[in-house]
C-alpha cells in the first residue's frame, strides 16, 4: 500500500461529526413529533369527531338555523310573487271582457252572452243587465224606406221607425235639458238614418220648408257620425253572393247570404226602457 492509500484509509466517511450528529437529531425529532401528534389525537377524541358524519350533520343544522330567517323570507317572497302572477292571469281577461264592442268604455251596460240560433226578429224584451246574442240574416223591409219619399213625413213611416225605439223615448225623459243628459249611441244612429231619409225626401219633393233650418249641416253630420259607428263596430261577417240571390236593391236585398252575430235587439230595448224609467239615460225622439 502506498502512502496516499494509507492516508485515505485513515479518513473518516463523515466529513463533519457535528453535521452527522445534527442529522440524527433531526430525524429523531421528526419521529418524536409524529408520536406526540398521534398521542394528542388519542387523548382528544373531540378532534376526531370533526371527521365523523354525526358531527358534520350537527354542523350543517347549526348553519341552517343561522340562515333560516333569510331562507324563510325568500320563500315567502317567491310564494307572493306566484300568487300575484296567478291573480293577474285571472283578472286581466275579466277586465278585457268588460270592454265589449258596442258598449261603454266604463263597462256600463249589459254584457253580451253566447249566441243562440234564432230567426225571431224581436223576442220578448227582457229587463236584465245582460243580453244574449243571436245569428241573424239581414232582410230588406220597404216599410222603413218608402218608395214615395214624401212618405218620410207621414205618421205611418214615423210609427214604423219608432218600433226600433224603446218605450217612453222623447224629451219627456230628458227632464231639464239645460242641465245636460246622457243619451244612447244606438238611438242616435237610428235618428241619423231617419233624418237622412227625411232630408232626402224634403229636397227631392221640394218640401224643405218642413225640414230643420240646419238640415244641410245635419245631413253631413249624420254621414260622418254613421261612418264612425260603422268602423267602430267593424262587422266582418261574410256576405256570400250568388245568381240565386235577390236582385241588388230589390225588396228582398238585405246582405245576400250573410249571417251576422247580433245582440238580441228586443233585450237591448228592454234594458234601455229600464234605464229610462230609472232616469239613468235619456233617449231623444227619432225625428228630433
């Protein structure tokens, strides 16, 4: 063995004895810490309960109790919101049904019921707050439009038109007209039609002396008023026409084969008669 080998043989494998000792102490301390932690876990069963299902359930219930008030409030608000939506769904259609075509915007007046098939022109006049509807085929009636136009001034023609008016119509139902009153659109329209026929008769028969002095303006007013009434009603009933129908402008020419859904006119008159009697409405004379 040479000299260098002998020197290396005497050298220790650990360069620093202090370092070796500290390394051993470090390992021992880790072992001791781990044993101490296990001992604490054994001595503290409460710390183990955290991982048990029973303890987790208790903790969840405690958290729920803390937030219960807020949760109840949110659920109550959801229920109230659903109730409001349901009420709106029920109320809105009812309000829309009140606004019927041919009625007052405030909902005053009789409400139309479902139609019934009938051919009776004027059934019994019912005093009710509702009127039924029926299907009607319009037919011409020459008694309302005499071929001899001078007859528009006759008592017979006036009496025929008055069959369309409710009983007790006239200025007597108006009371003191200076105070003001409420009439009815339907009877106003009938008045316009009758007066247009009479004004036409007065002009064509040279009888203008029997007309109101403002007959020219009256005639134009009625044309415009009826224009609005027709467009308001907006009757869209079909009127089929064939070669078998009556001649145009003939005595049977109504609306060809059109079938219209109409209010029961007899019941409408009955309603107006009650209104006149109670002083709610005023129905002016048809020839005023």
